[in-house]
């Protein structure tokens, strides 16, 4: 008998979760994997393409190639290139033969506009970092710690039950009191459940998360419209007619009225804009999916934790509209499942309960631990 008691004590002591120490908060993921991917692509892609454009500009030199008359000297040809690049005005004629001018400055500022796009794409993540991350971090730390503690409390409860059962002269009386205590919810640990219920009625995290995705969707759409505008207005014209008859050269007879020029960087800008626009269009469904995650509950995690005594947030139908802070917390608990040590233990117990449901009456982790400790031999049949 002493050997079985010693084995039960060792089994129950091994079931307890170790103390995580103070390093748990450093490993928390405060961004969902899909959000992290969106940040990497939406911010990193334009920055990468801008760096390539600037590198090409520094290595290739002039971004424009003009064709001045053959009697121009080298310095005059260089002046023509510089003057036409500074103005970027196309001089032409409309259908009625009237002179018209068209500005091509959008091509000149295109690399800098991509820098603005990258900054705009980073704004939603700054909003999330400063408006939601501090509260989310404290919520996750508390909930993860309480879930693990609730599991440990259940194991310690079984240890105490085992000692009381061994000291009891009437085993049947002990199990009657145990069943009565379960009906009266004496094994309830209300702090965590009430905290989650409180979070169910809060909406600050959900509001910031939805606003973040809406802003990102707005900036993606605005960028795509801007790129479409560029293609419809300037990205089809790589050649233009430039006029340098201004200032001191206005009255010079040897200077032609118009000089043909060609944009060297035109094909690179086209490829860059198509790459950014195509990738951003593909990311729109990802942003919509992220926002729609709050339209349904992630019930898998809470269902596993219903193995804890009196933790019945689902069975009491307390989950109503999913757009609230509790659902956001559940999404991030799923992303930080590696930090939740008790989840793997309870998931295994839950699987064993489903496999033994026809033979044993296992409702909570306390029931399972009592079976492992051998207390079911003294349990009166129902």
C-alpha cells in the first residue's frame, strides 16, 4: 500500500507545472503572424524598390537623355539634359493645332512617393503598438499565468483530496461530500472566469484592431489608385519635347524651339509601379480576412480549458457578439500557445477523456487526476 501511495504522490507532483520565472513576458508575440507578414511586405517592398531606384540613379548618372542639335558642344548638351530634367514639361499640340504643355513631374517624385507610401503603411502598426499593445501585453501575462495556476490548483486539489480520502474512515461519505462540493461549485476559481467575462464586455482592443486594418486597407486602396493615375497620365509616355528657350536663351536664334528627350528610367518606374500595385492588390484579401477574424469565436482554446473545475464560459452561453476584447485576446493566446504550458496537458487530458467517455465519468481534470491517483477504487458506483 505504501508503494502505491508513494507512486501516486510522485505522479501528482510531476503533474504540476514548473514556475516559469520572470522571462515569460519577453517571449510574448504581440502581433499575429498574418499581421507581421503584412507589415513586412507593405513597408519593406516600397523601401526595397526605392533603394534600388536610388542605387540605379547614383550608378547610371543622368535619368534623361536629350538629343540637341549636332552643333552643340558637350557643355551645352549637358545643360540641355539638366534643364529638361529640372522642368520635365512636355510641349506638344492638341487636335486643333494649339500648343499645350503637360507636366511629367510625377515621374521625378515617384521614388519619393514610394517613401511616403512606406511611412503611411507603417502608421497602422504604430497605432497598434502604442494604443493596444501595452494593455494586450498585461492581459496576456495575467491570463496565461492564471490559466497555468488554475491547472496547478486542480492538481493540488487532487493531492489534498487524496490525503483526506486516505484519512477518512468512511470512503462513501467522502465521495458524497465530493459530489456535493461539485454541485455547490466549491471548486470554482472565479477570478480568471470573471476577468474574461469582463473582457467580453470591453471593446477597446477590438476597436483598435479593426481601425488598424481599416487604415491599412484605405492606404492600400489609395496607393493602388495613385499608381493607376500615374499609368493613365504619365507612365505611357517615355518621350517628350522639351523647350529650353527661357531666360537668357529666349532670344538665341541657334537654339531650336523644341528638343526631343527620352526618359532612361521609364521602364524601371513602370516595373516598380506594377510590382507594388500587384502585390498590394493581392494583400487586400489578407487584410479583409484579418478583420473578419473577429466575426467568429475561437472556441477551441476555451473548450479545452473547460476541463478546469467550474470553468464553463462556453457551456453557460456567455459568448455573445464576438467583436470584443475577449475574442482579440483569444486570437493572441492562440498565437502564444507555446507560452501556455497547461494547454498541452489539458489537451492531452481532453483527448483521453473523449477516448474513455463510455467507461469513465471524466468531466474535469480533477476527475482525471483522481483516476490516475487510484481514488476511483473507493468511489461508490452510481
